């Protein structure tokens, strides 16, 4: 399997090199040169497989030539062996044909564990084989940071620096990051918003001279391995509901477009998906594009669903690449115009074709709380605010009641007590056993100004397990 850049000017790489590269040298994102495609018979034969075995069959084509089958199987078994539910991603029924896919049974109670538990193990495998040491710089709007630290904390050849917006993540999210100690773990609170953090990460990849020769690796969803791992649970959900003999629709809470892009890829790999719904909050750049062909940057707002407080959706570039016939030059021109002018529209026929699969909805905080309260009253199920947005979007945008609708349950509600309290549910939120002492644990975090040079100087000073790079 070879991977190419969305902007067309970077060399094609194999999986191992893509894992370590993050952004392409031309500023683009890596995507497979050719997607594997499975027959309906092949997909049907996977029904009943344990999650790690299904994951092997879905992801194997992406790592062929880089990781032997036996090694990859072992990595996957270890990855999903740390999840607290034996089904790994159980389905919970809300009504007759509406389901929540619970993706929060990993160590940090969020869907990011599916990819980042795998990413940490893949990095360990590849770096040990190569005898290399790397630096991870990641930006988080809440959940990626803790999942990345949890996934990579035991990596012998990694120093990890996670940037989060100061005072803009929930207390549980923050503590899940700042209470994990290790010689290779650094939490940085940036006096800015998530987009500021994400821009620093991108700028650091573009010019890595501050690392003095050490390689920079991405844990954000720009890393192809993150997207690859998320494809699996679309197949998993479909097989639970009679797929591939019947089509399934999905509503996906998303800010950075990575999780829903994985669903788009699953469909292109042969999984019958009828509809993909982009469910987002007040920061609605994706909804404005899907509903009106306007991708325009606006002011970023803090909401009760902070993991989607994102205005520039990094992974959207991967969809735009396909929309433009995988023409790297055309895509590069489009991204340049966005950088210079803050917005763009695409040709009408390209947008119309995309809308055949995608719908979207933006849900404000009041509607989010109403949905949490409504679902709890109807079913006794307590949703986190992001999943509630997914439910609201599913109910507003659904094209057919005959087709099963799966909402991706992206996080455990205990991570967002403010939203649950505002919804007036009145249910006591209890942390799982492995986190019961979270609020008593010591925290370790450094607050830095919204200044790229200050952040890079901190990384340079503290890398290599506390020895300056």
C-alpha cells in the first residue's frame, strides 16, 4: 500500500513512513493511493468476529508490506484488550430503529481511544525496529490529549507534548491529561483557543529545525493511522444490524471531520451506507458547507461540547481531494485561497454530488441540553453533549425511518458534568473505578502564552526525557 499527498507534490510513502510523517512535506495530508474494496460476501463472512479480528481484516490492506500479519494481530489484540466492555463498541437501542454506538469504553472514556491505543503500540513497534526516537506534539480540544498520553505513556522512544486551550476543556478532560506523570509526558495549556493550538502544531511540522534533528510525529487525526482505526467500527456497527445485506445510516458528532471521513471511507470500501450526517455545534463551518456550499472561517465560540469547538477542520481536506478528482494541484490552490481569504465555495456539481451522501445540522447549547433531557426521560440513557448533538441531527436530518440510524456515542457523560447539570437531569455522575480518585490526584501542567516560539523553545528544552534536544 502506497500513500499520496492531497496536494500532489510530496513523495509517495509506505505505511511505516506515513505513520511517522504526519503532514506531507507539501503541507497536504496522506491518503491511500488506492482504497481496498471488499465484496458483500467477504463483509458478511466477518459477522460474529471478535472486534480485534474484525479490525485485522479491515485494516490489514493498509499495513501490508510494513507489518507482518502475526505482529499486527498481536498489536490489535493488545490494543482492544484494555477496553472495559467485552463488545468493545456495544450498540444501545434508543427506539425502534435508532441506536447509539458506544465508543467510550476505552481507558479515557472517549472514541479517541480506538485509534490512539493502536497508534501508541504502532509507534513502539516501528521505532524499536528502526532504533529511532521521536517527539510528538499534539493539539487537543479535550479528548485527543488524554487518549494520546494514555496510548503513548509507555512508549520508550517517544516524548509527548500535548497543547490544550487554557480553561477551555472540561475539568475531567483536563485532569485526565494532567494527572498522568512520566519522564516523557508534558502538558501545555495555551492562552488561546483550539485553532491556535492546532495552528502551532501545523507550523511546527512545516519547520522542524527547532528539534535539532529529531523527527516530529502527529497524534492528531491528520495522522492516517487514526483514520484507519476509526473505519473499523462502521463495519462493526453495520454487521450488528444486518449489514451488509441492509444499508445503515450514521450520525457523527464531528469538528475536525476525521471520524465521519472514516465512515465515508468505509462506504467506499464496500460497506452499504445510505447517509452520513455531520452533527456539529455552534462552530458550524462544516454545516455551512454541507448545507450551503460556503466554507468560511468565522469566530470560534466556547460551547458545552468543547471537543467540537473547532473552526478549521483539518481532515476536510481529505474529502475535498476526492471531490476534486484527486487533483493535488487543484486542491492546493483551493487551500491557498482559504488561507489567504478565509473561505471558499466549490463548483456546484461537485457540491451537489457530495450532498447525495452527506447531510448536516448545527445544534446550539440549548438544543443540546433539551436533547439530553428528552432522551433521558424517554429511555433512561444519559448522553454526553456531543452524542446528544448526534441524536438531534439524526432526528432532524434522517432520510428514511426504514434504514437503521446509528449515532456515534463519542464520550462518556461523566466527562461533561456542566452540560448534564444544565440539562436538569439530576442524575449523579460516577467516574468508573479506574478514575474514582481523579479529583484528588496531583496535576502537572505548564501554562504558556499563545506564542509559537515560546512553545517550540519549551519542547526543545524538555525533549529527550528532560535533556535538551
